[in-house]
């Protein structure tokens, strides 16, 4: 699998939308998918995740809210030997950051081969401090879109943190511009086992009406 440049290749999609075009129980369907999403790496390592699926997930990510239309999403997909190259780039970033934890460095070198596909998602920099921070918000919201899309397709997913959020070796390998922040290393694969039931605390909300 090669890098997926959806973030820059398709910037001007337009979709006409109205409430009449939604399924009768759209909220119920969405709620079921949201509540069914789990962090899961129990996957078939030999079953590929197609490039078409990765593109679809990236396009879902790009429909997240984005203040000022800065289009901050950056994507790179790794499979096959590309996962090994990703691990080596991340290891070199750890070393460049001053890490001398050999166990951690070796673990990073091999960790991305645990699943058939890893989607790296970055947030483009902005000279305006507020927009720079909001870019990360848009990218994080986009990752949630992608995770829900993966769940709806029956894929397992795992949102992981990059070893070094601005690692130069990883940014270069991904083809991201300098200053990009690595917001997610998204593991993707076809599940081979069930996860534990989900849980959340009871909702607390302050209602101010006057």
C-alpha cells in the first residue's frame, strides 16, 4: 500500500444534504455504531485492508468540522514492508529525541507489523496560533469519523500515539511538511476476537435556561 494523499488531492467536494435524504432512524444507526466502536488489535495479520477502504475512511475524516477551512488533515497509509520502514523511522525519532531505552526502541521498530495496515494521521501547521490548535481539533474529530467508519465496515481499530509527535524521520517518510504534528497512528485490521463490553460514567450536564 502506498501513501494516500486524499488530504490534498480532493479538497473541493460538495455534497447536497437535507433531512429528507437521511434514513428514517439515522440517529439510532449512528448511536449503535458509536457505542459499538472499541479499541481492538485482535486482528488477522494476513488479511489485507484494501486501499479503497483506507481512502473511504480518510474521506470521512475530512468531513469533520474545520474552522476557516484550513484543510489540516494529512494521511499516509502503511502496509507490507512499509510498516517496517515506519517502525524504523519512529525508532530513529526516539533516538534523535535522546532516548536510550533500548527495549522501547526495539519495540517501536516492530510494533506496526502487528496489524495489516497502519494509517498515520497528521495535523498541518498554521502560523496563526489559534488556527494551529484548531487544526489539531479538526484532525482529532476526523479520526473519530474514520474510526466510526471502520466500525461500520466491521474493521477493528486502535488509535495510538506517535512515539515522537513531531519526529522528523516519520514526517519525511509520510511525506508531511515540516511542523506537522502526528496526531494518530491508527491500527486497522479484520477482527479475530471479541472485545470487552464498553462502559462510560453516567452523564452529568449543567442546564442553564435563564
